[in-house]
C-alpha cells in the first residue's frame, strides 16, 4: 500500500497460513518451549529424512545463523523435528530482495528475506538500473562484492498485474556461488509471481521451497530445478573463441596475466559486454577453476575499490572510462571497444614474453581457429599445455629443499631469461616458491 503523504510504498505482507501456520505455531511454541531446550542439541545433530515438505506438513519455522539454516517442523505424529540443510547445494543461496520504481520516479529497496547488510545493500542499489537515471535498461546483471555474488533481474510491471503505482521492479538474489544462468532462471519465476500477486509472500514461499527441496514448480509461472544448473556449465557458458578472435596472439598477454594472478581491468561502456567478456577469462587457468577472482561489474567508489584491493589478483570490469587513469588498480588494462591491451610499467618485468609465450600463443590461436572445435576444446587444449608446464615446475620443485623453488635453483637449468622469469613468477602464483 502507499502512504499518500510521501508517496513511499510500504510492503506489509502478513505471512500466509501455508507459510507459518499461525494457529499451529502458537500451539507449537507453548507446547514445546521447555522440551526444545532439552532436545535442541540432539535434534540438530540427528540424521532426519529429508521429508519436511510433504502433505503432512502443517508448520515450519526457518531459523538462520551465520553457519547454517535449519528447518523446524512438526512431523505427522506432532513431534518437533529439525532438518539441517547445511551440507546441501541450496545452502549457496543467501537472500532475496526487491527494489521498486514507482510512478513518481522514486526507487526504493522495499523488501528482503532474510537480510542484507547496509554496505551490500547500497552496492546493490547502485548496480540496479532503476537507480541510474537516464541510463540503459539492463534486464540482468551480476557481480561480486565482499565474496558475495549478486544477481539482479529487472522487469517492467506490465498489465495485467496486481502491482499498483509500480512501473518497474528488480529481484535481487545473493549467493555464495557463481552461476548466472541458475539465478537468472529462478529470478524470472519470482518476477512472474510478483507481477501476478503483487506481494512478496509468494516469492518468499518459492525461495524457501528452493532452499528446502531444490525445486520451485508452478504450472503458470514455470519450473526451476536447482540440479539442472551444474556450476561447470556456468564456467563454460562464455566463448573463449570470441576472445581469441578479437585479440589474436595478444591473448597470450591475458593468459599470462591470469596464470600469474595479476590485476586485470577491463573497460567497456556496456555492462552486458563486460559480463560476457570477463566471465570467460578464468578459463585460461582452468586447473584452478577459480571464479572468485572475477569482479565483472565494479564502480569507482571507495567502498567497492576498498573491497577489490583486498584481492591479490583479479579480473575487474568497469563501465567508467576514467578507470584508464587509475594505474594503481591494474597490471593489465583491456580497452574492450578498441581491442587494445596495455601492460602497466610496474608489471612489464613479470609479464616479459619469450619463445615459450609465443608457442603458447600460437597454440591458443590455432585451437580457436579450428572451425570444427568447440570452446570446450579450446579450453582443454590450453589446459593440457598448462598442465605440462606445471608438471615441469613441480619436477623442478622436487629437486629443491622443502619442495620449494628458488631463483638460484632455476638459474642452474639455464632457461632463456623470459622463460626463467615466467617460471619464477608462476611458482609464486602456485605457492611453489620459497619465500
């Protein structure tokens, strides 16, 4: 409903009987209060069959703390049970939120379950296109802040809808994992629910159902099955062939920077182009399968830059062209619209190229130009070469004290200077260097 004095929309949704079971919960609290205190520890550690959401379920309560989410429920016999879901894949989800833009042009964060910290909330508002006056409309964006992934889906509130005085809204899902396709699919279902019902209660029901069962199914709003979204599919969703097609042999600069855990900054005025390009780069070091280095959508704000600088190496995307002047933020700068890669002065020594780099570069280009080969095959070809290099590095470390490589030890093998330099910095990146 709306407060006519300030046009601020306030959502006040009383939980439905299906969600909380008001009468049963009252009985539960009075009947089990003393019993729970004695049984809580044993129940939390007990193995309970994953059947809390059945036709016999009348009441459940979600309890959250920093380490786990547990579902308390009444079984068919009326006994209190706890289903601990800490080890399940659904535990990767952290929260769902709602941002609205009303007919007056005001954009507000109106609802969240269970909670979002103030710093993260401000970042999420800044990423939502509804708060960016006069800028492009982005249906889906994602990024990372303080080791939390966020996924923002924005839609127009078109008729027919139960929403009143709302022109657009965004569903914001936060999670521990990188999987844009998974959370885009879930958000689309939540959007359809909100358009139809105009209340976040249905969204919360769907969110909790995904938490507890890994599935959200509806004839009218579509189905979502969490097991359909393997994280490896998310890793392989981008096109490494497109990257190589754009940069050719200079892709070796990106490969070297990722392998050495350097700071890579990518600029493009379109956020969609940033997301598509940056998500591919971690595949250049497939043996790590580490997408935590990816920060695809960053603004030049103190809060975000402070968080970014905590990472020793990263791949960060910026829409602000002023980032090209922030040499303190990067070792390698990628001007995506102009297809230009620049190595900073401070990183040139570590990034020096030699015959080894030339050979790897040609391998990458040849693999990418194979019309019969897939993106996965390109990644595999690069990975095989990388494993060969790492195997040699491990072999060298085995000759050294404590299995740690030293510069003196490398010099004894009389490698070409560029190869020696690369292996030295790669040993540091792989924690094989004696410090």
